[in-house]
C-alpha cells in the first residue's frame, strides 16, 4: 500500500504540495501528519444564534407587513410603475428627440450581440464540446416562447425600439410581443456562465460587459421593464444548472465523451469540493489522467487477487 501511494504521489504535479486540510501530498502515507479535525461550534451557542436570527427575521417581517406606505400603492388609473423608467425619463426624452442617435445606439448594441454569438459558435465548434449551452438555450427560449404566446404586454410608454437602418444577425426588429422575459440579457448571462465554466475568464467578462450594455440600452429606449431583465438572469441561471444534468445523456450516453475526452465536459455546477473532502462520486475530476490510470490498474489487480484468494479457499 505504501508502494502504491508513492507511485501515485509521484504522478502528481510537483507544485501541488498540500491537499485537503493541509496534508502533504508528496509524503508517503505512513509519514503524513494526521489532519486535525475542525471543532463544531457549541450547540448552545448555535441555539442562541438561531433564536436571535429568528427574532430579527420576524420583527422585520411584521414591520414590513404593517408599515405600509400608501404612496407606494398605485391607483386604478396607473397600470404599473417602474422606477428605473422614472429615474431615466430625461434620457428617454432626449433619445426620442434625437432618433438618429437612437438608431446608432441600437446598431452598436446589436453589433455587440452579433459579435458575441459569432464568437460563441466559433468556440463551441472548436473548443467547447459539451452540449450544455445548446440545451440551455433550447430550454430558455422554449419557455420564453410559451410565455409570450400565453401572456401579452402592451407597448411600453416611451418605446423607441425600431429598425435602425442596418440589419442584425441575431436581433429581430420586426413588431412582436417580445417583452417578458428579456432574451438579450438571458443570452448574455448564459454565455457568462459558460465561459466561466470553461475557465475563459476574459471572455466571461466581455459577455458580462455586453449584458450590462444591453440592459442600459433596453432601459433607455423602453424595450423591457426591470422585472423582465431580472427574470431573464434568474431563468438563464437555473436553466444552465438544469442543462448540466440533461447534457449528461448527450455528452456521455450518446457521444461517449467520457471515453475519449473525459475533461471536455468541464462540469461547473456539480463538481467535487476540495474543502469538504474526497468522499463523493466525482472525486476523479481532480485527478490527473496518469493517476487515474494507475488507480484503475491497482483496483483491477486487487480485484483479480481477491477472486483468486476466494477461489483457493474453496
């Protein structure tokens, strides 16, 4: 066992000196120092903290429920109120009076979306092998299309979105019930998450910048309410999580990527944690390929040996 441990440790990255709890990975098993367990916070103190938190939560809840500001309740004459529209009414009025500037602004924002999506297709065809992001977009826009066919919203006050005089590859300019929820923001946020999952952090920040730019543009020209864009982010996030589970059937069961390219899926939401330990189903995600092969060979040889011993006993 000590010999096997030395072989395994020799396959690790020499710069990786410490593992979980500060254990020295380069030392043989019989020379490693025991990891001191962390002490749990006393149960009595935990009970006091829970009680204090519960009391504060109930006090805040009661104060919110009964301290109603009547000015915040809109009347029947007012359909709805978006304070981001109230705060940016001056910008909307200025853009309404300068339609050429508005058209150039729309062209610029649409060009950013086109560049981002073209870059995504290039990355997906050449580097990103998982179908997670494709499944996520199918779920995101499928749910969005269903909602838009069931629930209709009238034109927003100050609506300035129109065909700016230059076509776009991915931004439609025709008249449609394209409000809840925001496809612009959701599309960008999916790529923010996917780029981070692939460890392309600069690309992730670029997509985040484009998302913020789309948010500001749609607020200025009254294309979406703030609730549309917030919901777009939330829905995109949870569909990205769900897509990682669904993509297993395409990536592994159908395309067999785990046999030829086990690291290409690059799981983001469901992966082992190096803080809580290695006793989980995906601990091999943190192992180099050489170490994984050694462990598999050792396991196979030990299994054959156990079967031979069991056969000799009878």
